[in-house]
C-alpha cells in the first residue's frame, strides 16, 4: 500500500510528536509535580494545605495521562526507545513509579481522616510524589545527553553495563536540579494563579522567584558543561532516512562537541535555548509585578524552551550509547514501521484535538481561585 | 538464558497485573451503575437518587485511585521487564496501548475530577454527562487493553521482518477486529459489571440487615439486581470460548483446561471432575458428561476437539519447519540480499516462533537433536492441572452468579427486602467475583504459555537483561507498597461503608415518599 507520507517525513513528525508529548506532560502534570513538591513548604497548617491540594485535585488526574500517553506513544512509535530506556533505567524507573503511585492515593485518602498524623504522612507522600519524579526525570535526561551504557546484539537484544548509582554524576545531577527548579517554578506560578491572595500565595511566589533564578543559572551551567565538556555523538557515513529500523545498520561515533553542531547548521534553532532563558526571566518579572498570567506564561515558555533545547541539540539522536556508539538509537533507525507511524498519526490527528477540547472545557468549568472559604465549606473538597 | 530472570519477571508481572485487576472490575461496573443511578436522579428529580449516586460515587473514588495508581506500573512494565518483547512486537502491540491513553484514559481521567468536584458547578444534565464520560472512558480503556492482549493470544495482521528483526503490522483492521479481542472485551467488561453488582448488592444487603440507610439500600439493591442479572448472563453466554477453535494454541488451551490428552470422536464429553497428572500425561478419576464439550466448543455434533498428544505432534512438525525459517533469518542477517534464503524464509516464516522454542534446550536451534525437538514440542503444553481447576472454579462461579441474581431479581421485583437468609448470603459472597476474575486471567495467561505471543515469541525470550538482585528489589518494593496501600484501601472502604451516605435522609421520610433534603456537611 502506498502511503501519502514518506517514511522520512513520518519519522520527523513522530520525533516532533514525542517532543509535543514531553512538553505537554511538563506543562500540565509539571505544575502538579511542582505544587506537591512545594506543599510542605508553602502551606503550614491543614487549612492551607487543603487549599494547595484543592488547587490541583480536580485536574491532576487528567494531566497525568500525558505521562501515561507518553509511555504508550513511545512504545507505539519508538519501540526501541521504549525497550532500551525503561529497562536500562530499571531501578530509577521503579523509584519514579513508586513515587507516582503515592499521588493518586495521597490526594484521595488524605482527606478521609481528620487525624493530623495521618494527614501529615500523606503530605510527605505527596511531596515525594512530586519531588522525586521531577528530580529523576532530569537525571535521566542528563544521562541521555551523556549516553547510556547499552549495546545491542545481532538479534537486537539490549544489554547494559550501568548501575543505579552510576546514573548520578555531576552533569546528570545538575540536569535533575534544573528539572526540579523548572517544575517548582511552574507549580509556584500555578499556585499564584489558582490560590487566593494570602500567606500561601505569598510563599508560593517567593519560592517561585528563587526557582526562576535557579532555572536560569542551572540552564546556563548545563549549557557550559555540554560545550566545554565536549559532549555529543555524530553519525558517520551515509544516513538512510528511509531505511529499515535497525540500529545495527547505521554507523555512529562519539564526537566531541557534536551536540552544538545543529545550531551552526540551523541557526533558527537558537530560539529554543533563548526561550529556556527568557521564559523563567519573564516568570520572575511576572512574579515581581504581580502579573500572574505572565508568571505562568513565562514558566510554560521556559519549560518548552528547555525541553526543546535538549531535543534539538541531540537531533537526530534519541538515545546514544556510551559504550557502543554503533548501537545508538536515532530518528532514522529506531522507529516503528512506516504503516504504524502513519496509522498512529491519523489516530493522533483525530483524538488529540478532542482531548484538548474537553480538557479546556473542564478547566473552564473549574476556573477561579481556591479560597479558604471554599475549602472550609464544600463537602466535596479533599 | 537465565531462567531465574524469566521466572522472577513473570512473578512480578503476575503480581502487579493481578493486583491491578482487583480494582479494575469494580471501576468498570460501578461507573455504569453510577450512570444508571444518576440517570434516575436526572429523570425523576428525586433527591434520594442524588444521595444514592453520591454515596456509591464515594466508594467508587476510593477504589478508582488504586486502579489508576497500579495501572501506571502496567503501562511501563513491558519496557522495564519485557524489553525484548517490547522491541519484538512494539510495532503492533504499542499501538493499542497508545490509543488507550489517547482516546480512553484521557477521557476517563479528565472527567473523573469533574465528577467529584463538579456537583455544584454543573447542571444536572452536564454532571450526568460527566459521569457517563467516566464510564465510557474506563470501558473503552478495557477495549484497547484487550485488543492488545487479544493480539498476544491470536496474533493476526502482522509478519516478521528479518531486516528489523521484529514483528511488523500488515493490517491494522484485523488487529482491531481480532475476534479473540472482541470476545475477551465483552467477557471482561461483563465480569466487571457482575463484580460491581455483587458489591452493590452485598453492601445494600448489609444495610438492610442492620436496618440502616434502608431508603438508599433498597434502591441500590434494585439497580444491582437488574444490572447483575443482565451481566451475569452476558459473562457466561458471551463467554470467552469463541476464540478457542481458531488456532493451534487456543486449541491447546482448550485441550489443557479440559485435560483432554487424546482427540475423542465427536462430540467430545466434558469432565466435571478429575485429577490431571503432568508426569503420566493422563487424568485420574475422571467423571465425564458425554457430548457437552463438543457442543460447547465447536457448536456442532461433528466438530472435533483436538487432544494434547495430537497438538504436540503438530507442534513438532512446526518446529522442524521453523528451523528452516530460523536458518534463513541467520543468513539474511549476514547478507540481506540472499535471495535463496529470502525464499526459504517466506515459505517457513509462520513457524519461526516454534524454532525459537528450542533456544531453551539448544544454543543454536539449527543444531537441535530429535530429542530436543520433542522436548520443545512438549513445552507447548501449559500447566494442565492448574488450567483444569482454575477453569472449573471460574465457570462454576459464573453459573452461580446467574442463579444468585435470578433470586435477587425476584426479590427486588416483589419488593421483598426482608429475606434475611438471602441478605446474609449476599454479604458473604462479596469476594467471589474477584476470585472468578483473577482466575479468569490466570486461565487466559497460564493457558498462553509457553508463549508471550502465541506461536511467535516464547515468554522466556521476552524478558529484559536484568539481574536477580534488581528483580528482587522491585518485587519486594512493589509488594510492600501495594500491600500497605491494600490495607489502607480496605480500611477506608469499610469505614466509608459503615459511615454511610453523607446526606441525612430519614429513612421513614423516604419510605413515605417524602423527598429528602440535601444540606452540605463541612468536610471532615
């Protein structure tokens, strides 16, 4: 069957959609992670904590689907990436899943008993459910940039040399902290929009301002480390963008500094890192000027810019291998078949707009600030 | 190939999947029961039905969050623990999982928040719509998961591509309309409806026994009795067997659950008792009813139900044919333009998976001895005694639920809510649908062994390259976490049931037909 889009175009589209999903996750569930990571610090007593929790209680569940869908879409469109990354990051993945499992129960069960000890334990569970995934996602991205110690054999079975503790090195820790700062800023900006003016609001913006400054600083240091550390990989020899998805058929080498190559070839790509800086700065300005829409817009743009920077710097690499560069996964060698990419694109084009539409409707229904009065009087609130 | 890695990976998958499925059936069924209850509220405008809906909605919520929490693990476990499986079939298997997220889980999860928090923000009709979307979303979710699982049982619409060393899709429509997947979907969601009906009926019966919340309990009893009768008929009549006649391995599953070692002249009898022995490959103390199995399995008097010995002989010849395909793939790896190898591959490719069964007994399937081939052929027989008994328990419970709901339906139409023996029984049988559902999954998945993808990829080749300590870390970790959460969940559920609805309806009032008032209580 002749498909109206060629394999190369579909691979690029799906690389873009991978970015859309990751950014969609960061922009929506990102603020939930940030809000729960801030929970014990911005809210001191039970009434305050309930305000914070109820600022996201009705929508976090839908937001989390971006993460689930991200997993499913990587599986469907980039099966090699799904197979290699999640098993390669085995224990890190377990830590993330265990932390995320605490969230649904934390939100729901906390309110079921008035006992302060019970509630305080769930508050810390929610904190773990926000902070730990934010950190580990960043650490994982840091490791992807430096390369993952895996190789593929002739049957394309993946083997690993790494260890759990090996994931934590200066660059990946920096990436982890950047991820935390970025999502905490986003969560603080959300609270600034969603919670009534008062002590919680004030504390949230204060933490937000700190997180904004840290985001800019860590992003700059990260950029310097990529540049001075000479990180990067390059494909040696001819690229067959229409070829079969078989990593053993492409030749890849580690090449110092190659992560900056794309900006020389396509100067427009510099927009991404610029947004990575401008976004948090705009958020900081919004916080200072008490312009909350600007704060949230700025933190959103910042997350967009930072994630896009990672993707564009690495293109066409998705998962480079540090021990066997020839096993590296790229846009050209690790996708699903032509037909699957095409069918899944159609499905996405039909359903993603519908999802965005009803999500917008739900946010519209729930529009407005959470007040201490609501929390005290509405029996449905957590 | 370290079998400890395989066994531990299977153990973890079984534990997390069976645990996940403790919460799923109630979500599937209770969501539709909520839709029914809320529809009555919207149509009649009687506040008591709002109270009924909100009460069961609260229990729904306590259960729902654990379904979500444990579902997160499932979505990623293929990648973490079954890495080679994910590579080998991701081209087909990943699609239904992604579509599940996009069209089902998004719907369910986005609207569920509004369902809980939207009572005073939405009109009655808009709130009913929200509840309906949650029910549609969770049931569509089951559809896509079972499309994925159905493909593992009956892998249609795909072929092996030696250039990418994996299965690739050739026909999406046949994957979507896979008859095994369709049968499984109907069977599974019906089982969920039965579970929820038994739950609602049991809890209502407990209130009736105690004389508490009787206005809520009687209405809930009536809804559950009718919904339960319809779904218990559906779960048995539209049961799972329609797929068994399709392929060798589903035939093997049928033969195994019947412990039918040899083909019998049609129509075959069904064993209602027996002690199957794996060593002797025979069944002791068998008690058979003639003709019934042949009628059920083939829906004819002449259709044959193939026995295990005959299926093993067939597997042996498929292994021999598969070795040719395996050899061709190895040659194509060296030279993708080897035309002779390509031709041999095309002729024998359907049996490639069978050659891979040999990897458990021989390093290179091409060097396998006849004795190893025979062992590999016998490895296609799943655990017959487990299959035999698990099936009998599950099917027996299925028939029991029909009888149970017939009685419940009779009492509810006569408006007799005082038969204490029945109310007591209704409380005691609450755990039974969960046993039936879990046994159903054990039957389906143990029955698929030794395959991860039937006839395509043996389970023992699908696992990730992990270490035993890594696996124990996660198995113990998940067990502790899940165990703690299970204890908390059950306690909260019992507390919520003991507490009853938030809204105060004086039962006498409701009995007199007075519409009860609603006053929001401050949160706890």
